[in-house]
């Protein structure tokens, strides 16, 4: 069984959270096909043109994430949400490097909707993944590192039943042992928002992700939108 959900404390403290979740099995990952890569590059340039000189802090979805980060004691200009960090790189560097098919699909949808999208390989996870407030005893393996660290008490994390953290500071950084690699076949994919139009934007982004996955990665899926009315999903 694969499952993902929000702890009741998270739903109480952040009642506007809307999370689109895909529980995927039997995926084909690898290099991004040329046709998709070309479309991804076109999307990047379209996003740059659409943003123009607009400060990222003025984008409602990113502004809402900044407020949420402050809500659990994190300075959002020191630790940026994944969507803001990705768009910041795009606007400053002019492009986003290709990583692999699943990562590129997530990044494409993330920049299109200015929402954080995460793809978590589930092979090392145990039990349900829960979004909750850390007490500091959990452990996290940073990307590219071999020594684990502990999250700060009070920050929002994603962890499994063994207290393995796969995302720190909600949507700031993903763990090395959950990163989508070319060998990834099963995954949890999330897209989340807190802003006024989060429900509509998350639903659109989720539909986009499902279409792209079905077109390029195959597999089977269980998907849904979580929030105040529905706290978890399982397959």
C-alpha cells in the first residue's frame, strides 16, 4: 500500500492548503524524449515572457507560500519554496537543465502554474507519508550527501512511518533517497498551493501532470485533491 496525507494539526494551522496527489506505479523513466524536451524549452521561454519584470514575490501562489513559511518560523527569502526557487533560476539563468523525464515533467508543470511539484521515488519508503510538524527526532538525507541530518523542531516535513524525511521545510528541499532517478518506477507526486485560487490551479496542474505522465511515462495511477475536506489518499 502507498498512502499520503496531511496531519490534522497541519490542516488546522494551514486551512487553505490544497494538495493534488498522484500515487503512481509501473512508470517508465529515463531521458526526456526530444519532442517533450522541445516543448519544455518553449514553455520556459513563454514563462519568462509572461513574468516579464514582475517580482516573484507578487505572484499570488508564491506570496502565499512565503506566508506559510513564516507561519512555521522560516524566513522565505533564506529558504525559498521549490516553485519560487525554480522560477528564480529560470528568470536569472534563462533556462532549466534537463534531469530526467519525471523530474522534467514535474518542473514543466511547476513553472507553468507557479506551484511546487515534487516527485518522490517510493522504493525506500515505509508505510504512509504524512505532512506534519517535525519534533526534531526525524532524519533527512540531503541530496548528494551520505550523512543524515535532523530537521528543526517546528518545521513542516514529509516523513514515512520510520521517521524518514523526504522533504524538509514543506516544499524547500527533497531528500536524496526519494529523488526520481532513471530507475524510478513507483512514485508519489504532489502539487500544492495555499492561495485564493489554489483549488482551481491545483486541479488544472494535476490534470496536466496526469496527461503528461500517461503520454510519456505509462503506468497506473490513483489521484485526488486533498485539503480540509479530505486528508489522505491511498492505493
